[in-house]
C-alpha cells in the first residue's frame, strides 16, 4: 500500500497544481517575442471552453531583464493580492526602448497556440509607457483587439485611425507631470481627424498625478468593462455603464479577497529558454499542461488549409477533423484553428 501511495501521490499533486491559479515565466521562447508571464486561473484546463486573453503592458520603471519586476504593480500584482480575473493573463516585459506592437502580437500568437484562448476576446491595458504600448497596439491591430484601456499614456503610432474601430477607454490625471494629459489629448485629436470617435471613452482624473491612477489596475470594474466587448460584435459599441473615476478609484482594494492571494502558485523556473527557432520552441509545452496540450493557429491573409497543414506537419483531413470543417470551407482571417 505504501508503494502504491508513493507512486500515486506525485500524479495527484501534478493534477492539483494544473488546476490551481498559476503564474508561469517564459524567456526566449520564440524569435521576436518578449519575455513574459502567463497567468492561468483556478480550474484552467486546455480541454475546457477557451478563456479571454488579457494583456498587461507595464510602465518604464519595470523595464529590464528581471521578469519578477513585472510583478511589482499592475495586473499581476493585483492577482497576487487576491483579485480574481477569469482569463488567461499575459504580462510581457519590455527590456529597453518602447513597446513594439509587432513584438507584442508575436507574443500573443505564441500564447494562443499553446493555451485555450477565445480569440474574439483579446484585451489590452497598460499604464504610462504601457499606455503608449496599448494605444500603439490597438491602432496597429484594431481588428484583433476586442477592447483596450490606456492609463496615463500617449501614442507614437504613425496612424491613429484604427483606434476609432474598437472600444477604447483613455484615463489620465490632470496633474500628471511625468506624462502630461496633453499626450492623451493629442491621440484623441488625431482620432477626431479620422472621423467618428463614438467608441472612445475619455476620463480626465481631476487632480491626479502620474502614479495615483495605478489603482485602476486593481479594480474589478476595469476587467469587467473589458469583458463586455467581443470582436464578433458587428457594432463593436463601447459599454458606457461602468464607472471608473476619482469617486471609486481610492477604494480599489476594498473588493479584493485577500484570502485568495495564497492560491496563486508561482512557477520557480522559466518554462523554456532560448531555442534556435519557432518550431523548436513550440515543442516545449507550458509547465503543467502536458504533452497532449492542443495547439492552435490564427488564420492570416493568403492562408490555405494545405499550407497550414504543411507548416504544422499534419494533414488537411486531420485539420478538418479537429475543427469540424470541410476541405472546401472558406477560411476567415483571424479564425483560430486547432492544429494539434
């Protein structure tokens, strides 16, 4: 009996850990991606219904090559305090300079190929430098981001017209001296030059400096507002029923269940190290998911079933079986296909 228990207990422990809330670090996982954390909520299982994806972009103070810095404030810190977010959360680390929209999107695509993600529910939010990154990512990929929230930032994109195509909430302190509110107003002015800004919500935070709005990242209203939007909504209307203002921001921590903080497990080692190619990196599964984890691919312009099958060393028949489609099915750009 003792030998049987000795053999079974490790398996039971692994099963329990895979169901727990977990933060997993990834470093050098694929070319032109960031180092990043992935959070999976309690009960996450790749065989369950795909979850929303929340991308958190930090500010300049957390840049570098120490991933643990990204846990100092923001969405990851909120999770570790006990905030419940029923989504897969990705928190990349900008090592230097400013955020690259293409590099962020490459990171998102890798995560979507290895985790069960609802690609109609991709969200991004960030503060300060992360606010700039949020604006630039949403402006570059408006048809791939369901909703975005930029706090105390600005924008450097060449073209801001894409921001008019998705629900966007911009919040900025009027007393911000580090990044003046004029930076957010410059983005909004550029949006106005493109046409209607009906999907924009702007909240000037009277008397707030650069750091005070950070509490927004701890509020349940923040994530609840994001989750109200979907990419497959034909109108993509911005939900205006949520209140995030100087009236409730000071109470951001009140609704956090601190007892939940003990349930977040932080993996002690990176899930992968630099591998010479994307193909090699995709053979490394995230910690706790096992070798049978489904893998996904997001359809891009010009893709065909045969090309996707060849790229992923499978067959068209297998793709059709996995995705319950026919070989003659027209592939829609942005559709997420299971390839393994």
